[in-house]
């Protein structure tokens, strides 16, 4: 169970990747800002080993508030279940 991700987590990460792309932020830039290797950022964006602190740092680099990102992900999920 420890390796399983909930649908909400996947949605949040998907929204984060979408926002990074929309803002023109490449993985190389995020890695440089966080002083980590690019493969580490790639793993985080897949949800592997990503902590809330790191997620918050990535959001800050993108000029996002973590609460807004979670809110957008919730909105997307609600839209998916609309009849």
C-alpha cells in the first residue's frame, strides 16, 4: 500500500506539470533552483519521493500557491464526475 498513489495525488501532479509547462519552466530550471539533479525532479513530478516541503518549493518557483494547485485539481476532479 505504501507504493500506491491516490487519484488525487496524480491529479495534483498532473496539474503541477501543466502549470510548469504553461509558465515555460523546464525541469532543468527547477532542478537548478532546488540544487538537485534533473532526474530527481523528474521522479518528483511522477510522485516518487516527493515531500510536501519540496512540492511547496516547486510551487514557489512557479509562482503558485500549493492551496491553489490543490483547488484546481479538485475542480478538475469534480468536472470529471459531473453527469
